[in-house]
């Protein structure tokens, strides 16, 4: 688990939530890229581990688990190209302050700053905003150690780049990433409560376009949306004063946490107090355990044009969802061209479920959700729990076969192949699974 300081132990044996116990024979924390190259070259079953913020076996192996937390924690800012080249093991919360002090920002951040840059990009993790791509959308180049221990750099525009950014650790161990930067900016954050259902569904595009980043939180127990988090960029003419009422919702009279019963002090500053982008775009503060901590998570992406119909489909099964749910968050993600990104090819809306930590009870509900969202081609988040079959994934991802071929070419012996990859990409070459 994440300790009270918000740090993740580098030599961990479980994932963040504790629902997965890693089966690795050895856990390595190399201190240099050269040491990592030796480990990979000598291994037959190797997987990379970031901060462990996954809820399935995507990072598991029966062989050598390699934590990137010990790799050089470098941050190299290039002002001329407006990029930063960073060590893969850095957490976003360890990177963003340096960028801000240099006058730069990332285009967006996820809901928690505790996750590693490489791990978040490899699984298609995202923030929110109709104009904001996933975190992987900022990647301009990446360096990785391949199965033979060699070091390869891929840049945007290279033939393999679009398949290598969101790659689930299947092509190698990422050591550094080069990220696009934008000028630093300030953000104001407000929370509104009780958004009426008819306002949400009748004016969905208006609601999610109200701010730079918008998050909707619902327990699926009542018709109104419990909370709407609006994160607005501060304009040149200064901060705004939020109206007390907005589309029938009421401005919260104090700070809020999205999960009922959790301390609001764990969350980033609200009530319109302007502050740096990195201290407002995440929901949670680095020094505290994010969300609840005792939980499972699932997430499904549908085309933004289908958001209202998908919402109504989930409403019809809320009797199954609500008893096991801590909270559901709804966010928008702009389209990208990365092969395994859930937003590849079109603007998306993501329905994120934070569950009670009961796998046996949650799993059948996932089947109901996947059935309800099937007409909308719902793609699951690669790092969360889901039951979508491989054949269905092949239909949902236009570059699925291309990625299988890329895996075979980069890793013909299956050094990075594990049970998760063997199940979800069964036709890819490589004999190892473990």
C-alpha cells in the first residue's frame, strides 16, 4: 500500500490495492540502465513494475519483476523544443513542481499524482477535458530496454511509435520518456452538488465543456449527479467568482472528497482558490493516500457521441452497481492515434468505477456493465479489472493485430510475455507466459 507520506515501496510484492500478489521469483530494483540491461538480457520472463497502481495482473510474472523506481530520477528540460526528458520511475508528483518552477506544465494530469510516468503512459491513463488527450498523448519519444538487453529509442513519426507508447510493457522496459510541455498556468477548482439528471443528459456537451477539466461523480443511487468538479484555467484578466447555482446544481459550501465519508483534506484545494496547475488538476494530494485505498477499480471508454445513451444503459442496471460501488467518475478524453489507447480514433467518455474490495462480488457486475455498454463498443482500461474477452478486444481495437505483430517482432522469444498478455493477445508470437 501507499504509506502516509504518499510514497510507494520500491520492493513491493503486491499491487497498490493489495488484490494482486505478484508471483515473481525475484524482484530487482536496478540503480542504472546498464544494470537493467544485464537483468533483462539474462532473463527469460521479465516484467516492469512502476508504482503498482494496477488492479489486474498486467505487471505480474513468475520470473523477474523489475522495479523502475531505482533508475536515475533525471529531469532534463529543453526550452527550445518545450520538452522534458524524464526518468521512467518518477512519479508525476515528483516531476510537476520542477516543471512549474521552470515555467512549464504538462497539458493534463490524472486524478492522483502518486503514479509513475512510465506506468501511466503504458496503460492509457488519463485526466479529463474535452480538449485534453490522455497522459500518453504528451509522449514525444521513449527509450526502452528490449529483450536482448539492447537500448532502443522511438520518436513520434517513427513507424513503431504509435504502437509503443501504450504498450502494456510488452515491448521492453521503458527507461526514459520525452514529454511535450506547455507554458505553466493557474487553475481554479469548484465543486457543485446535485446536478439534475435532465440537465446532464439534455446538455451533456455543455456540462463537460464548462471548464478545462470536468469530472462528474455519481453513486448511481439517486437521479442527480452527486458532484461536479470544475477545474478552470485562470484567464489573463484574473480569477473568476463562481455563481452559487449552475444548471440547477449548488456550489459546495466547503471542500469535498468524491468518496463519501473520506476526509476532504486529502483533496486538492477547492472553492475557487487559484493555484498552480499541478496543485489543482489532480483530485488528490501527494502526501495523502488517494481515493480510498481499500478498493478495486474498473473503467470503460465509449465514443463521446454515445455518452448519454451509455449513461442511460448504466442507469438501467444501477440496482446491481450501487450496492458494491464507492463512487463512479465520468470524464472526457480527447482522441489520439496510439494503437492501444482507449481513446484511439475518436473523442471518448470514460466511466470509472471505484468498487468495494470484493473481487468475487464485483466480477459478475462487470459482466453486466460490459453487456450494457456492448452496443457502444466500450473499451476497458488496461490497468483495471475487466472481463472483456480477447475476441471482443480484437474487434474494439483497430490496430490489435498490428500490435500483436509488433510484440512478435520486438520480443520473439516472449521475454516480456506473461499470463495477462497471453490471454488478451493469444495470437502473438513468443513462447513465454509467466
